């Protein structure tokens, strides 16, 4: 089928940022006395808003996470992203080759999204079609709210929307929204077993590159 809208998640789909930010989160939580490995962050917290992850962190450790944690984590992440963050391989060519309407619907906050889009030269390409679950909806992924919000804002039927996601929470959210979802495993954070986990959550297809995403769309 043809799609009227492509919704891109951001971290791990547009920005190859998951390894960077997950490493920082693991280091910062461990420094607080909440021992956390990189693989634990990648498997448990990726794809969700901090306000939702905070509850998961506190439940896991049985201790409160200080209010200033996210402020410090964000500060360090932004400082390093300004010189280290790059787009996911193949993204730019994929964007330049497609004619469908496109938008971003992410769990990340608008400042973080703007930083990467400016750095990659993509701000004009996405313009005002950037939606944040931290800003625009009450419930974050795995709830479908941010995807449904984006489709409604752009006047597109969810059934004619393709979502590109890299997290289990994102796949669940897209399926709940009634959209087709491709699990993308092209980012630097991808570990063995992610493709199988995305498939188990119901992804219609798993692609290890943007060329594979294009092939799925044009099949």
C-alpha cells in the first residue's frame, strides 16, 4: 500500500543518540548509588519519557530519584550531543528520496529535538511537524497518544500512516494507534536480540537499514 504520512521517532531513528544518552544515564544513575548498566538502560528505559522512566527507576531500586537528576542528565547530554551526535546512517538519503509527508513524534522534549534537527540541517524539512510526548499529550509511549496527535494535526488517517521506531514501547504505541510500524535496527545502540523483541511486540517489519525501510514501502 501507499502511505500518506511517515512518522519518525527521533532518538535511534533520526538521531543516532541512544548509545550516547543511555551511557550517560547509566553513569549518572550509578553515581547516585543506583547501580545501572548500559544494557539495562537500553532494554528498560529507551523510548519512554523521563517522567515515566523515573517511576521505573524508583520501583527498580526502591529509592527516590532526586529531582535534579534529570536536569544534570539533560545538561551533560546536550553538551556532548553538540559535538558528538550524528544522524542515523542512511536517514538523509532516505528523506531526500521520499515524497510522503513526514513528521517526528518522540518521547523527547522539544529542546532536545531542535538541537539535533539544527545540527543535521533538517529543521526546515520537518518545520512545524515535530511533536513531543513531553509537551503535546498526557500519556507517553507505549500509549498511542503522540502518534494519534500527529496524525490528527496533519489530517491523515492512522491506517495510512507508517511509523519508524526503534523501541518496544514505540512499536506498541504505533500498533495501538492503528498504524503500520517498521522496527529500525540501524542505530549504534542496537544489540543482539532487538530485532526479535520488536517483532515479538508486533512490528510489521524489521529493517536493519533505511534502504530496507524503502524496500518495504515500495514492495
